C-alpha cells in the first residue's frame, strides 16, 4: 500500500525545507568559519518528502561537505580514494588550497589585521 507523500524540491540552500532533518556539522579544528553557502550544514535537500522525510541531497561545492571553510591560504586536507599503481583503491589525503571568505561569515575573534 503506498504511503501519503508531499514532495518538495528546494532550489538551493536558501529555499524553505533545504535543511530539514540535516544537522549542523561540528567544527573541524583546522577550519575557521561556517561556510557562507551552506551555513555550516555541508549539504542541503534537493528533494524531500515532508511526510516520510525521505530525501535526496546535494553536497556543498564551496566547503566540500565539511560545513566549515578555511579563511586564510592554508591548504585543507580532504580524505579521498585513489587507485594505487597496482590498480587497488587506497585512502589518501588530498590537499585543496584554502580560499578567503567574506568577512561577514568570519566570527569576530578570527579576523586577522592586515
């Protein structure tokens, strides 16, 4: 027997229901500020059933799902999987260059003087 459903399609992180049933990501000790795109969630709903809460999600391209960003130029280590020379998958740490974020997303205690 099919269940009742009310499916909505949030258009992005600023849409209603975009962050329903998604918890805020905890701060990683190496990252400084909440992501200005996803506001610390790391992902958002692209489709959600408001009755059963089944959903499809998109990972934030700005913070790569971490919810937090580096405010300076320090590289950010992200876990990744690559194929070894023998053709076997292996865990590696991929370093992504940090990018500056808008000043309004940086907590007051983290502002560096020029």
